[in-house]
């Protein structure tokens, strides 16, 4: 594993019973970068994030984080290694307050002073959450719930953030706001693996982009390269 590689996924295959969800998928995330994974529904993008998080067992292949092999590792141990997963659908605790949801994000940590510092940093990224910190999470708007899901993951103090469809169901205005927030997170030295159907969003700030279809990586390159690809333009950019 190259010293610049934060995550190295090697020839990962995953089945759901007899159905192949991922087939020989390989990709890398380097320190301080944003890697985007685009493709249609059912391509296997969410399955890959679940496999990285320890929520789905591999049939074959390997997943390495900073020189440590993690496939087969329990999810809580993976969180402690600095990997936070924001799943599609947010998965908040709807009857708990915004503040308590954020505190749950830090459940593996014991450094109380640092937790408080990180809480204030999260509020600087998401001022609306500070305003609504005593409000029940389930009563927030869709965009605010997405912000809370991202903010909760940051409370785990991750080195690598796995984001599954953060723009799903949001208005164009809120998508731009989420994009700005993610760019700020990147500046704080957190790497991101972003799963997105919104190819325009993914290409707008990713360092590298992989295209998935039917469980395989079918194309990869820089955003500039893929923006010029006839396949990507027709399939994902409507050009």
C-alpha cells in the first residue's frame, strides 16, 4: 500500500445470497482527497460503503486502511479507526434532540474536552443546528436532517467520511449549501468517499471519480477527464 493511500480496496466481491452485488471492485482514496462514486440505482455503490463499514461481509477481496486490513472487522472497531458512514436516508434518532443526536456521534470517544471543542466546530459548519439544538431531529426539514446526519458523523472525529447520496431529495439551493459544507469539511483534512447520483455535484469538487454499473467499476479518471467522456455525458450529465 502506497504511503499516500488512506484506503485501498482490492478486488472486492460481495454477494446477496446468490446475486452478485459487487464484482472485483478496486479503488483508492488518498489522504486529503474527495473520491466520488457515481452510477445508477442498483449499481452497488451503497453496498460498497456498507462493506467498508463492516456492515456487509465480503465474498472475496481486501479492504485496507492506512496499512491495516479491516475486512472482517466489527463496525464499532472500524469507527474507532476513523471511518464514519452517513447512510442514505440519514438514519437519525427522530425523537431525540439535535444535541443528543450529535452526542451519539461521539459515543466511541472519552475525550470530553475535545468532544466539546468538536461540537463547537460542528456548529460553526452548521449554524442552523446550533439554533435548533434542543429541537427533536424528526421535526427538522429534510435539508436540516441531512446536515444533522453529516454533523453527527463528524462528532466521531473521522479521518475518512463515507457519504451516501447526501443530495437526495434536496432542492437545488440546499444541494449547493451541502456542497459548500462538504468543501469546508475537506479543508479540515477529512477525506471523503462520496456516493452520488447527482453527477454534476460529484464532478464539481471531487479529486477523482469512479463510475459504477452492475457491480463493476466501468470508468475512472479526474473530473475533467470524465466530464469530456461521451459515455458519462450521455448517461449522467444529460448532454
